[in-house]
C-alpha cells in the first residue's frame, strides 16, 4: 500500500526558518487594585493558551505586563510566547540544555528540532521563577486562596467518625490489668454500682488488677439512671482521688457517670453546666485532655463504650439531658460476652430495645448534609451529625442482629450465641448512632423517664421509681416512625422488612404504617407494657411530656420530619396504648 502524499505546508513555512511574521502586540494595560479583575499577564490562567490569545482575543503580553514582576530577563534568554505547551522540564533535559550562542540559528527565532522544546522549557522555567515573586492577584497566594464557601452555607457539608477502640472476646476482661500497666497508670478509679460490685464482671476486673499489682480505688455508688446530683457526687470523688486512669464496669449508667467524672476532674475549674448540652447548659466544646478510660459494658444496650455521650436526669427541670463530645468517649471498650450471661430477662429486653431504636433512629435520621448550622470550626461539629454512609452500615447490621437474636436472648439465658451477638449489636449500633445521632424516640423518652411517678420495673433491684431507658424509648416507636416515614419512606420500608415484614406488595406511601405495625407485633411478642398508660401516664400528662421534649433540640432536630408542639402532643397521645 502506497503512502499518502504529504499535506501541503503554508507558504513561507520552513522547519528552521523564523516563520511568518506575527502582528505587533498591543501595549499592556497596567493592573490597578480594585479593577475589574486580575491582569491577563504572563500567560496566566486569565485567558486561553491554546490559541495564544488573551481574554479579549489579543496575544498575551510578556512579563512587563504584570506590575508585580521585575522588568528583567537573563542575558541570552528569549521568552517564547504562543501555542507552545511542552511538558515540564525533566532533570535530563535540564542537564543537556545550553544557551544558544549569539547569532546562531536559534538566537532570533524558532530553534531546530527538539531543541525548540527544551529552550522553550527553560524560558517557561525562568518565567515560573518570576511568577513566584509576583504580587498581583493572578499569582499571589494572598489573592488566589480557594474561597471558604464550605463554612458559609446554612447546612453542613461533611461528617466524621469517632469511635473508641474495641476489644471483643470471651474472658477478655482478664487483660485489663495489663492494659493499665501498659498505660503506666499509678492511681486507678474503678467505678460500678452496688449491685454489680458483688457480681462476676466486677470480680473479674478486681482479679486482673490484683494479679498485675494495679493500685486502685473503687467507687460503687453510681445511680442507675443517673441524675445531675449523682454525677456531681462521682465528680467530687474523682477530683479528690487525682486519678490517672479510669475503669467503668456496668451498663450505660456506670459508663456515662465515669465519663463525666473523668471530664470534670480533668477540668476542675469548669462549672457543671459548661459542658451540658444547650439549651439547658452552655454546650462548650471540650478542649482539655482527659485521662485514659477503659469501659467494660455488662449490658447489651446503650453502646456507651463506643460513644462520646453521657446522659443524666436534670432534676430541677425534670428532664433528661447530657454531655456530648467526642473527647469524652472511652479510650478502650472491653466487650466480654460472658458478662451478659447473668442479666435477668427484662434487663436483656429493655437493653435490646435501646439497640433497636439506636439502629432505627440513626438510619432514618436527617441526612448530615441537611443538618444546620454548618460549623465555622470543626471542633464545633456535633457528635450527632445526621445519617451518613458509614453510620448506615453499622445501623443496618445491628438491626439485622436484633431481628435474629433479641427474642432468643430474652427467652433463653443459656443461649450464649444470642447473648454474645446482642452484645456486639450494642456496640455496632453505638458506632452508628454515636456519629449519626438519634431523634424523636429518644427526645420524647427523656421526659418519660424524668417525670416517672411510681413505676418500678421487674428485675431491677432499685429503691426508687424508674422507667428503664430502653423501655421509655421503644414505647413511642410505632407512633414516631409512622410520623417520620413521609420523609425517606424507602428507609422505613427497608427497616420493616429486616424486622420480618413482607413488603413484596407494599406501597411506598404505606411505609410508616407497615413499620409501626411490625414494631407493635415485635413488642407484643416480647410482653412489653401496653403503652405509656401502662407505666402510669395519662392524657393529662401530655402537656408536661411535650414541655420536657422541647429542650431536647440536640436530638429532635435530627428527625427527618420537623415537628410542632401539636405534633408532639399527637405522638404522645398515640403512644398511650400500643395494642
């Protein structure tokens, strides 16, 4: 096959010749501060390079056009301006290059062959050095910073994950003594409650501390469902002890109390309300370093070993509130499934309901990109950020475990597989909601617990009236998810399917009712109290319950559907009776 004839070349073209004459360049216009924009100087990004023209169609001026550049060039160097766009000058090319002698073929025009590229590259390199000294808006970093538009919007644009280290395994509690030795701890505070202090989980910790010669003091006065007063009592103990490490053995009440004690002992001059969530407290960010904290959960519910949240009853207002900061999360969570084997049936049930609602609420929460306001500083980004792709994974996985194992764990205390998996599900849901947050079930649960009258649950050895946290959360769940399903109904329908609903012929608009009915059946099978009326509330209490919910903005604002006081009243009324 014959080769095609060469294309005709423009008249006057030659490989080595200077080429056709170029039109004269217009005189550059000096740039002045406050002008219409940065100067089209130095071949900057103000104009296209492919055509060799500036923004107005004229050829781009040379370095003298930029008032920030010195009007000098090295002897023998010639700036090549035009369509030449070579790659960066590599070390080998730089080493080979020599300035062309005066009067040579390349001194006044285009250079022959590949030298054209290398000579042009030298000039571009020299030109770049000039740009580094330029102070005009096109080249000076003072003027060319990326606009900080991300922090100026009304909603957030980012989320972050904060999780404690987790260690899992049967009998892993025996390693705590070694952990404290590795940390160099000299004075350890061991926190628990009166009941647990006589049970195997605390004994396992004590044996490990004794084996490795760890010096410690035990505080066993933690209150189940702690209050501001019980927090302050533990804080005072921690301040006097001057501890350099903490160990919490118990459920969420113990772990949360230990978080607060560690925080305020590390910040002894702070007022108690400084770190309490707004609007009840000041909600200040935690900036002080805390001591190491090892959490040993003995219930499968709160997930407190993974989160930076500590919840308590504020007695003066008769509401629950808390402290929320990534800084207070435990250093290490020891998840030993042996500790769940001694849990009574109703404690297993109520703890499991907390896992259930953690998973459901975090998965259906307002997406993080819709949460407002956007923080001006990342230290102000809340721990509860809204649903996000990573939290979603943990929430759904926890929900599947609850669907498979919770009933088994409640009904058979010898089912080690079920109880071990629920212990893990608690941590999984903790990772999810600890970064995404919860919403209406939890927001409404706080006054339910705080305004308790005479209710005392089965299997809880306490001397005061008490609505267990998991129970107070789950009693409103059917009404809540029927309400929120108008937003992201597909997520509500997916949750219903995981919990056992047949959704093959379901309509998307019925997602809320399907999930609500699925939850009612789930709770009925587990002998849960028949609504708020069964634990002592009536319609006359609804205004007080609504009033106690309103300050819970930290969580209620994460509901995918905004709610009014009338909406909250209707939800409480719908929760008075479940079946």
